[in-house]
């Protein structure tokens, strides 16, 4: 296993994009068989540095799925992802938490549901500051804002989402996310 990973990772200097693509895909497949958290971290670091993987989110999701939770649990993965460069950190954490909640909703702790909600909110405020007015039709990032806001709304209204409404309310209170604030006040009243 270790030798196979080493060979695939050595192909990173290839000038052939197909070779890089194949190397990334093979390393993702091998993640299923890795029994060492150190090897998982090395392989993930290698993958996340490849430009090919950044353009293929399904491959990232497959990498996350292939990692055994017994060897590398949710807390370890989030800790590892926090060391990534800021440009990738939030996106990969979001993808990982989405996948974990979708695949293992009943098993995953409530705090991870809350973390995902916080990531959605923080990403929205990066795209449009919290103190701006709600009308963003003229905003050049409007499509991205609409897509992410829709994702947040779906998450907030999903009966299987087990987030802490008070924490999320603290993040969006008195912002342009007033519709989401209303949903959260409703959820908060159901929890008290």
C-alpha cells in the first residue's frame, strides 16, 4: 500500500494532465485501504495541493467517503482541514461536513450540524458584508450569494438538521439574512 501511494504521488511532476488525473483518482481509491492516520494525512495533503482536485468536487467527496471513520474520525478530519490555506479551508470543511451529515446524519454530533450552519453564514458574509442592505440584485456575486443562501435556507428548514439555533442566531441577528433569522427564531422557540 505505502509503495503504491508513493509511486502515484511521485507522478505529481508529470507534465501530462491525464497522468495527474489518474494519479489523483488512484490515490482517492487507495484511501479506502489505508490503515494509518499519518498516511491518510500525507495522502490528503498531496491531493489538496493538486489543481486537478480543486476542479473536481465529486473526487473530493469520494476521498472523504473512502476514509474510515475508525481510523480518522470527524474531529481529526476537521482539525486537519483547519491547517489548510484559508482559500481552501472553508470550502473543504463545508464539503466534508455536508457529506458527513448527508451520509451519517443520525451518528454525527449536533455540534457539527451547527458548524456547517456557521460556515454557510460566514461564507455569505464574506460575499456580502452583514451590514449591507438585503437587495443584492446589483451585486456581481449575486448568483453565488443566491446559491449559498438557498443552501442555508434548505439546511435550516431540514427537519434532520440538528444545529443550535441560538448559535446561528448570534451570527445573523440584525443582518440582511432576516428571513433566515425568522426561521431560527421559530426553531429556537421549539427548543425552549
